[in-house]
């Protein structure tokens, strides 16, 4: 594998809790219906904070205000041959637009408690879903200043030199 370039998929996720229940999306993925945090891929030119706000709005119709970093997770599902680098944020939901159409593939939003995620009938999209909830409940909250977004435009690099 020498000389190969490894490129993980960079994703963001939002953990939003109210009264012991977590905002989740029920979605279709790989031909099955699963539950996930509001989450998605980082887009070109976007900061991690912008991505988690955008993804939460697109998937749930909620405006999300990130307050802390729950964790950074590397997941390598054996059957996919891909790697996912997920940055998970916790925060507040500040406004909801029930008339907003949800992202393609999203069936609906759900509010579930941690114990409900363990029910035999519940299919989680990945082990990251429960891990992020557990870390959040364990009090893992890093400041947003943990995340740095640097401008890599040549002019900006020359000016900072």
C-alpha cells in the first residue's frame, strides 16, 4: 500500500438533546431504514461549523447553534472499504421551520432517549450514533476553539508569512 493516498470521508454530526431525548433522523441508507444524528459530509470551501449547521437544517428543519465539540471519531466499516472521520458537535436548537422540506433520503425526524436506541427494532446507521450519545452523556464537551479553520489561499499565506 506504499504510495497510495488515503482519503477519509470527512463528516460532521449534531447532538441535540431535550429532556433526555435526542434529535435523530430516520433515513434510507444502503437500502435500509436507519437512525442517525443529523449528519453529513463537509463540502468544499465550508468550515466544520458551517457544515454541521447546514446539515442539521437540511435534514431536520432546525437551526442548530453549536456550543461544544463532543469528539472526533475515525470509523472504518470493514464491508465498505472506506474510512469516515466524524467531528461531532453538541449544541442548541434555536428555531424550527416545519414547512421546510427535508433533505433527500430523510424520512422524518425522531426524538429518542438513549435507552430507546438499544431496542432490538432500532437500526442505527453506524456505531458512531450510540458512541456520540454516550460521550455526550458522559460530559465530554470540548470548547469550539479546539477547531481551527485556516484560510489556505495563496494571498493569505503570503500575508501571514
